C-alpha cells in the first residue's frame, strides 16, 4: 500500500506519467532543492529512487552530468527523467540503500577494529575510479562527502548528487593518461584493485550514446589536456541558465553571504561589496566559491576563489580519506572562518612560499589569522596510521591546488598496490541501510546537516574588524 502524500511534497503524487510507471513507497530524503523517494518500478518490481528536483539549474546540471557519465561503473545510474514546463524535474535513479557515512558510523560504533586496511583500500579505489571518470570528462562534482558516496548491497560504491556539478569543457573531451592502469599484483586469493563491479552497466539512451560513441577521436595527450584544462577551467556552458536560476554562480565570495547581525557594526555597509564577476578573468563569468559542504571545502573556496577546477574535488577526497582512516572528520568547522582556522592550525600558515598565487585570492587580504608557529600536522589527526596512509592524505591536503595528486595518480600509488591488497567486493562489510540520521531531518540523502554553504561569524571566538582602504579586514587571534 502506497504511503499517503506528505503535505509539503505533494506534487510528485499528482504526476500521472510518474505514478503510472512507479509505485511511490516512502520519502527517504529531503533538502532545500530536492526530495527523494523510494519507489518500485511497476513493470518489473525493481526498486528505484525518484529524485524530485525543485531547482531548474540543479536539475539541468545533474541530468547533464549523469548522462555524460552514464557508462561509469562508480557513478549512480540515471534510468530516465520526467520534466515538463512549469513542473519540477523527476529523476529516476538506481536505488542504493546505504552510503560511506553509514560505513564510518558503523565502524566507529559497532565494528571491532573499525574498517580494515583491505576494506579501506577497496573503498578508496572505488571512490578514485568515480572521481577519475568525472575529471576525465571535465566534470567537477563540487560536493564530495561520505553521504554522497552511495553503496549497493553488494558493496559497489557510486558517486551521487550531481546538483552542484559543473562541466568545464565541452562534452566529448576525454583525457588519455600516459600511464595505463597498474598491472594486477594479486596473490592467488586476491582480485585486482580494478575489479569491475557486477551488473552495473546502466541502461543507456540510444540518441545520447550515438552522439558520444566517437569520443576516442577527440582524445588528447596528458600535457595537452592539462593546457586545455587551464585555458578552459572557468569556462561554463550554463551561463544562460545561471542568469535565470535561483542559484547564481556569479555570487563570488562566501564572506559576502554572512549575516550582518552576527556583529555589532556592519563593516560592509557603504564601504565594501562583492560584485558579480569579481575575481573572474574570463568572458564566460566566474564560478562561485559557495559550493560544497563546509567540512570538505577546499581552502581556496573559503578564501573566495572563483577561478578553480577539479582540484577542489581532490581536497574533498583528502578529507574523506582522512575520515576513513580516523573515523572522525578532520576539519569539523562550525563556520567558514572556524573551518579556515582549523585547517591552518594543522597545515600551518598560508603564504606565498607554500602557494605562490595565494595572495591573489579575493579574501586573502581581507581575512587574516595570527601566526601559527607550531602547526599540529596531519600526523596528529591520524594517530596510529601508517606513514603511507598519512602520505596519501598529504598528497591531497596541500594548499597549492596544482600540487594535489590526481585521482589517476593515486590509483598508481604504492599504498593501494602493496599488501594487504584491497579486498574483493565480497569482503566488504556493508550496512543494511543508512544509519544515524537526525530524527525529523532525513536530509537530501545527506547527513552532515550543519555543514552547509552558509558563511557566518557564529561561534568564531574573538575577532577584530577594522576599516581599510579597500573595505575591511577581519583579524582572528
């Protein structure tokens, strides 16, 4: 028997084209821009997820990204979608019962010994394969976190929630890595770290498949790929949509979004403002720095960068891997400024010695912190972990985006290719369902509810706000 329509999400139940094909069972997630339902396909009783997206831009981006990545085994499958004028889009996705956030919670609370090294390596390999597929197709996810890494009952991990994703290059541009995947290094009872998951080939749209079947003809070498990626990094093919959307990508700095009531005097009033286009150096318009979830947001975004690329995903990976190793978030900031403070206390001062271009960040001269003489280092965040594990995280959590290791480079890392090797999928412990959600706040297939994109001064501790020639400066002790 179908559940009665929730009072605040009635629209999907009135969509005859949807209800004729799918039996809606229950709502499993809700967020600012979408609601997610578990449903059963009437034709064959297969369970699916129906994602009703309330924002035009978010829906467009997710559909475009998932169609581009439709043959990627570690990206959630989009079966079909419904979209008509003046109605929300409804995406029909494969239903995956749990996520990496649940794995971490189960390991912390229930599993003796936490997540084994072989299991961690298998999760990492699957994550890297999914992210590599995105970046090879010039897609930046922009919201990677454990709750957006969904997991099937048999252990296949898939990237999901592409509502904030951006395609930085024209579809069909594919990079060819100069180094093939590493050779299998298996003991008789081990499988390759690149073991293909079973039964994950999505049902494809013939017209889309025809349009992309000759991608190989547009391939290019690694160096040329890097040059073109730099040239086109901020290029955006959704500018016309952005102009009409409720989520403008031209809103540059997170600092510009804080609530002025959080401090007694508004230093912005009449003296300083961010304009659409500040920080951008391309004719197509800048990206926004207010993306992603705070605990996994790269420092360049926290300093207001609008000219970035796939490297912000790589920082997020470092935070995710660190949480897998320690079962605790590395940088659990309660505000954007607290987030920066936590990062700096671990990695040290952000200077041109460690990142020559940092002084060009929009908010670099606006926000300053006291000199950190003795940063704790990542070793303190990852106690009892091996040097190779710490080194893997260090390759991602570095200030200079150009120094962060790519997903493909990490797949070749010795840590993943030495004993103990990644366990096969059958060796993974998978929670039966998502766990630990806040009661009454299921989230958009999301936990980490209090790590949103809002920038604020709440609970930041003491600070000094002074007027400068260019506007204001915020000094934290």
